[in-house]
C-alpha cells in the first residue's frame, strides 16, 4: 500500500510538471506570434511627376533615401509638379540645398504642388511616418 501511494504521488508530480512546462512553452509561442503580428511592413513608394495631375515624365523612388539638389537634378532633372506618396511614408521637400530652408512634409498624393513650390524644390528626403504623430503636411 505504501509503495502504491509513493508511486501515485510521484506520478502526480511528474504529470503536473510536464503539464506546466507545456503551458509555459505554449505561452512563449503565443507571445512570439503576437509580436510578429504587430510588426507591419511599409511599402516605400513615391513617384515624382514633371506635370500636374500625375502626368509627364515620372521618377519612382522605392527606398528611404535623400536627394540633395545635384543628385535630384541628375536622377530626375525635371521640375516637380505633382507627387504620389504611399501611406506610411513622408516626403520632405526643401527650398534650399542640403535640406535647409523652408520645408514641407507631404503625407499623401498631391495633384498639384502650390505655385510657390513648383521649380523651387532643391532637396528632398523620403522617410517613414512617425507612429501616432499628427499629419500636419499636405
């Protein structure tokens, strides 16, 4: 009887520890799945157009990048009149070389840049929009 009791006692504890171990492992797996689900990929896509209403020659940008005046002239070489911007991406345009001077943030498509900016963009950078920030750009 005593042997039976001791055997059942150890069987109970072994069963309890194995069950606890599996539950902890399951919880870790779920935690990893939750973390993976909250990470979202942002597709970087910006297209510059030489004419208003997304017409004329275009230049597509598919990475986070900066263009100073010389590089922008070499890559696109046209006046920027309209811009398409994917959600989650911000285009910062500057009136001066080397990302200085007056600037604006563009967070959505612009069919026509204001006259003040047409032919005045001297540098540009493509960045990821800040999470939870305000959309104060166009």
